């Protein structure tokens, strides 16, 4: 039996795994002693690999390139040569007829790796000539990137996953780590065992709330009001660090003014938490020697999410909880390589290494390395994936090249997304499974999976980690970056790479932030957090050392603004609030975990809707009964899960089920800055079938 060094392909915790291989098959996975997981794995890491053995009876794995010669025709299996020729010709026709901006691409935040994401954004920029490349960060932690970039100068977690357990106070806001990142939840438990105070803000009494010293069950959609009341309290009770604020921050007077009406006593009705509890929480946070704020999608999937992220960073700035060990801001990124996709420039406004597309000097550097004329690099910020349905309906986007994403399952308001897809002339899907989106494609380009190739992922704490190939792929599939290179070459830009390392060296040459993280250094269990600028550096465990922020002034920006209620409030017709949530046994669109026998047996269609017992009783609905869930945009069937840990006003659904797809119900009210949809709040109702 061979043990192959890998990294779990599911959440951003970045757990190191040994894939155990015998006779060309994976026979089990076991936890390796990685920096973030210390030998532990959750059930997805332990059992989420059986699709790699490719029992065709169980999986919807893609094995051959396929095209539809006309719209509405059946898929036809073709050779790779023909699939590449067909795709390149269609993309060139669309570019010639409608211009470069008519084509949109996605990278993938899943198991493909940093090298592929780098090559995909290079394809968009150097071959197509636009910045229309984006990833699912847009629908999850996009607001964390935008908000933290503005106030602190880096859009990522300030410290590390390992560091969490040594913090004296964990302030957990809108983050259900037990379901979304079980190995991070383990760090929270360890922190508690070491004596840390835990404060949890969440409308549901999530698992972490059960071990918390204080639980604040805020009303759904009131995050900004509560964060403002926290900041008000820190100033009002003089709990903030005056010296730190004077020396290292800017904007205090305006900040204070914005907070004037947010005394805990004023906002207690709005947020549903007594003023005394709000004040108590801030005393705990401010009086801890070291404190960390952790958040998840309970913060980011709202129409005012960027403002709330800036508000949370303000709490850390007010108390000086930045720039040293065991403190900081921790937006724990969702999918295993969503941090990496952002690092590699799968963003419409940034080249790899967070270098702006609007900066002439940066464009010049990339044009020179890529051997293209400077004018070929678009100086304008590109489109975001959440804008694509609207742009397609308006006729501005005509072709969509989607790699390892499933927007027809994961995007808000699926009837709108379907209309967008119907308006497109050409859709290319590069994936490992027949997803909802792949079913609608004109071309399917089947790729190798995690386990069948190696590469580098970046976990949620900026840590680069290498994973190796464990087994050979069985179908007529190719590595993602090889497919993109073949397409680029067919379109007149010769591109070829011999190895992951060759691509990574190009990344390092172009990105000062990553230059010191060589392939060699990343061997085995290594975990190197960027910035890693020098060849001798071992990376940066915490950002903002010396309280130097990466903002234009070098100071942290304090920011507060007025609370706005969510866009669609409950009414007589739709009296409940619908919020999307996570589920421990499955991940993202479920294309991978839903094709794992062990994980599928734990939870299966038609998903569930969580309801409070009082509300279910009034409606005469029993536990496990199949019900209708309806919003202004659609109606789906789901299984009722009566759950007394949730609040009475809201119902909760996970978004990955094919039957009971809750994105039929969600709405695409977007945050004005990050363009992230408000999937944590819309009006809905539940009725008996
Ligand atoms: Fe670790 Fe996340 Fe994988 Fe679970 S899903 S093993 S927590 S990386």
C-alpha cells in the first residue's frame, strides 16, 4: 500500500490527508499531521474520495469530450482534437462578432489547484483580451476580500487556523464552523478547553453557541446595527485602546459620528438582544488579552455585507487586536481553494498576487512576461459571475466558459440564471461530473480530478500546501491546464507547460507576494503562508506586524455606516424569512460529495427545510413531512426538519439539493460593492402538500 500526500478537496481548513493506494485504487484516507489538522479529519475528508475509483454505476463522472453541433441537439462524443477545434472556432467567431468582452470565464475554487487557476486567468487576459474571469468567492467571501482590503489592506485572514486555539477570546459572528469547517471547530473547542471566552452571535443556536460563554441570538438581517452597537459600546465605556487608535488608525471622528444613534439601548429592539448583553459581550472582547473575530457567510451573504466586514475590522482596530499572535480577523474561506483562486487572479479586478488590472505598470509587467502587446491587456475591471445572467439577457455576454463551477445550482434566483443561460450563444463546461450546468452546455471538456493530479492549494489562512497525484485517471480526460493550453494554442496563442512547477515558477516570477514559496519548499507537510517574498522566508504567520497596514496611509481605516434592512421583508403572503445554511455531510453544489457512496448514504434528496416547532405546529406540519417551500421566485419540495435550535421567524435550507433546490427561492439583491447576493434573507412560506 502506498500513502500519497494530499490535501482534502472540500473545505478551506486545508486538512492534510494520506490517500492510501493499492492496485491503482484508493482503499482509504487517513489524516496526516498537517499544520491545520494535526492528523484529524472530518467525515468528508475520511470518506469523500470513493468516486475516484470510478464505479460508473455510482457516479456521474465525465469520461469523454462531447459537443452539441446545434442548439438543442444531443451530445455527441468526439475526439479531443475536434472538441478543441470546435470550441476555439466558436469563441473566435463570438469575439470577432461581439468583441472580447462578450466572453466570460470562471476559475474553480475546488480541487483543480492554483496552477490551473493561473492558466485560466491568463487565457482570459492574454488570449481573449478581457478581465472577465471570476470564481465562487463572489457568492461567499467576496465581501470579506473587499471590506478587509479597504480597511486593513489585505483581503485575507490575518493570522492562522492553528493560532485560533491560543486566543483568549473568540468572537464568532455568523459562522457555523461545526458544519462548514469541522476541523476549525475543533480549534474552537480546544481554545475553550484552554480557558478562552467564547461569544457567539447567530440567529440559530448552532453547535458553537452551545459551548459559548455568551450567546447573542440576533434577529436575521440586523448585522450592521449590532456591529455598530458593539463599536458604540467600546467607545462609550472607554474599552478601546486610545493609544493604538491614535497611532495606527484613521477616521475616528467620522466613525464616532456615524455611531451616534447606535447605543445598545437604541438598537436592542432592532437586533433582538438586550442592551445589557451587547455591553457584556464587548467587555469580554475588549478585556481579553488577545481576541480573534471569526465570521462566515452569516456575515457575507447580505446586501450590506462589505459594510459589516469593515465594521468588524473596526472592532479589532479599536482594541488593538491585530499585528501579533493569537488575535485578528478570521473570515474562514469556504471551499478548499477559494483563497487560492483569488490568489491566482481569478478576479475581474486583480492579476495574480493582488495586482490591480487598472495599474499600467502591472499590465506592462504581465504583457512582457506573456509576450503579448501591452494594448492587449484590458485596462478595465471585468464582469462578476453574479452579473452574468443580467448581461446575457441584455446581449452583452454571449459565451460562458465555466471550469469546475455549477452556477445552475449555486447561484441565487435560478429562474433568472436559467433565463441568462437561455440567452447565451455558447456554453463550455470543463468539469469532472455531469452537473446541472454541464447538462445545458454546448461543449463538455472532461478533466482529471483531485487525486488524479497534483498541485498547490491555498487554505483559508493563506497557507500554500502541495498535494500529489495518487492514481491514474481512467477516462479520456485531461488535466485542466492542459485543456486550456490546447484551446489557447488553437486560438493563435501558443501555450504549453510541462509541469505544475513550471507554471508555479511563472506565478512566482510575476507575484512578489509569493516569490519565496518555491515548489521544493512546499514538499511534504509544508504550509507556507503568504506573503513569502524572499527565497529564505518561511512565510508570514500573522499580518500587520508593527501595526503597519497595507492601506495608502499605512493606517487602519475605521469605518461605520447606517444599517439598511434587507431588501425583501416578510409580509402577509410570505411571512417567514428564508436563509441558506451549511450541512456537514455535503459540500458546495454536492457534485463531488453527492457522488460519494458513503456521504450520499448519510443525507440524500430531497434535502430539508428547518422549522421551529411552534411554527410547524401552527401549520399542522409534522417532522420529516414533505412540504412546499415557496417565495416570489419559485416553489420547491423539501422535507421538514423540526428544529428547536432555530428562531421562530426564519426557516433554513441548504442549497445543494437537486430536488428542493433552495436557490429557486433566493433572490439576487447584490451587495453594491462585492456584488454578492443576499442569500441569507428573503421572504418565503411553507405549506402542506
Ligand atoms: Fe478538513 Fe474541511 Fe476536509 Fe473536513 S472538509 S477534512 S474540515 S478540509
